[in-house]
């Protein structure tokens, strides 16, 4: 009996100790990236929502966020390991997977580029488990610490160009699965085009259009030096920005449903169809009719005679007029004057 009591006490003690968090454990945060800069029209759609909302500088980003830019707009994202993503104009991405550890410099990120162009300046991975991946409707690109550009030309073609480092490119089959057996590794100064349900084309040197992105890549790379140095301050500042952004979004969410309310509609019986402006048929004024008749008399035109009223018919006379002759044939009808 004593042994059973002792074991039950020991088991409850162990379970209680396991349920308590370690004092050295650091609470996890859902944010792993920051919208470090933007210009023009940039909107964000939170995961699970349908409403597009305005962004704020230094606001935090998390897994499941959708971001899109309008004409002459751009957005730059700083991941917590120091990596940078620049979304060019008329583009849209989804942060499909996003987690980063600033202490170990490890990152796990998957970005889906729906359309448009994305430039990336990825930090050299300090952790072996780090992974950064870009997907489009036709390709999946695994990054190995590099500067590269991905452009979705249309839903059937994606171009990938590498300015530094290496990128492993694989096409997608009809089930949207990577065709790893035909994977191509692009080195510095090379690009490849991937068409729908096909393996990547043979690597070629960067062409004119891809080379035109070089200034933006270098500009993004130079920004990264200062941004990585100020990363701890940026992570602290985004907490305050997050609270301010939530207040603005709350006001927008309450205003828009009121604006989208349908007006009250009357029943079909009571509904009155109003004529369109400019189509109303108005009777001419009395003076206009008199002037028109005088003008006709001067020009010798006889005015139209008014229709004469029909003479009244006596009911007895009307009966004789309306009475129709018999339609029976002579053979079948009986003469009422002859008696049997």
C-alpha cells in the first residue's frame, strides 16, 4: 500500500515538473519578418481573411500573409535572419511558410510568387537546417545563400536569374510536384526559363532583361549591411507599430461593412418605375397649341378635324341591327310556322 502511494506521488511530481516551462526557455513569437520599406500602393491580406488592408512601415509579417503592389509601387521585407525580399510593381506573394531564429541565424521560409517579379538578397546560411524556397505556378527554386531574381512572365513561364551564389531550379508536374530528377543548378551569371509541366531549359548567361535588374540587386545588397546591424532595434520597434496598425485596421473593418450595406428595396407592387431623365413625355403648353393653329391658318393649311362622336342608337333598333341570321343549314332546321 505504501509502495503504491509512493509511486503515485512520484508520477504526479514528474508530470507536474514536465508541464512547467523552463525558466531559460524563450517565448516564441509568431512574427519572423518586417515590412522594412515600401512606396506606392501596397496592400496586405491576412491569412484566412478576404479584406485587403493598407500596410505600415516597420509592421511585422507572419506566415500566411499575402502582399501585393500596384503600379509604380514596391515593398521590401526583412527576415529575422537578415535576408531581404523586394517585391516589384504589379506583383503578389504569399508567405507560405516563415520562421526564423535570430540567435542561431537559422531560417525556414517558403514564398509563393503568384505574378510579377521578386528580387532576393539571402544571407549566407549559418545553420545547416536553414531553407529558403521560392515557388511559382511553374517552378520551385531552392536557394543556397545568394542574390537572385524570379519573374513570372505569365502562368506558363517563369524566369530565374542568379547574380551571386547558387539556385537549384526544378519544374512542376501536373500534380504541382517538383520534378527533382530534372533539377538544374544555376550559378552566378546564369539564368533559365521554366515552362509549365516541363523541366528547366538549359542554363544560359544572363540576358538583357535580367541584367537590367542589376542596379536594384546591388541597391538591395547595400541596404542589407545597415539593416542587419539594426535588426534588434527593428524587431523592438515593430511591436509598437503592430498595435497602431491593429487600431487602424479595426476602424476600416467597421467602416467598410456599413458602406457595403444594400439599400432598402420596396415590394414589386409598390415599386414605381420612374422614367429616365430626358425621356419624359410632356404635353405641349396651351399657348403653343394656339400659336400652331394660327400659323396653320396663315399658311392655308386646314387644321385636322376632330373625330365626330358616334350617334346614339336606340336599344330596340340596336337589337335589330346586331341580330345575326341563323347559321343552321336548311335541311336540318325546322320551320317554326309549320305545326306537326
